[in-house]
């Protein structure tokens, strides 16, 4: 591509059987907490491949490890890109399409952060995690966790 980010991304809510949710603090925006997110590397990259790659890059977790279950929630959000981040996209691009996934993992999974992307992480009960999220679409996805995780089981 031309060096610009593709305005198609994934949001992956990583959670345990007790519905504790992993949140990550962005390195480029202190105090901005979120789930795993990331854009496609190329337009024909599948949503599942993007989710798998982003989870690995940001947390060191493998989506296909024993006891892990990556689920496509078949939901999408279209949102306006924050003005301070629009320079990463082609001129005139102001909206992003975000595809949602859940990743169930066993409790106590060690997380290895990419220091380029995140400075801290925390496991929180799902309602508390939703309250700490800096993104409204991320918070909403976490609030839907009990329903969405039950559908995936």
C-alpha cells in the first residue's frame, strides 16, 4: 500500500472463564486503556488472521494454544477516527470499520507486551474493565461479553 493504515481493524476482547478481561494501556497515549486492536496489513487479509496476528504482536498469546478459543462475534462498528490519529490514514479518511472477536483463555495467562504499543496491562472483572475502557465501542463490546461468550460456547 502507500504507507497509510487501512481503515479496517479488529477489536479482540480477551477474557477468562470468570469473565476477567485483559486491558492494555497505549504507549502513545498514557491513560488510554483498551483491548487488543489493530488494522489489517493488507486489504485481503482475513479478519481472523488480523485478530490472530494482533493478539500475538500485542500480548504474546497464541489464539490456537490449548484452552484458547478465538470467536468471531460477527459484529462491526463504524466509528470516526480520533483527529490526532487521522494522519496515519490516507487524506480524507475519517471512518474506520472495526470487526469484533472474543478470545477465551485460561485464568493466569502471562502477557508479554509490545513496548512499542503498550506500557501496562491489567486483568479486571468485565464490568470494571468496561468502565476503564477509553473507547466507547470497546466498552460496549465488553458489556456484551456475557451474551456473546454464551453464544460462542
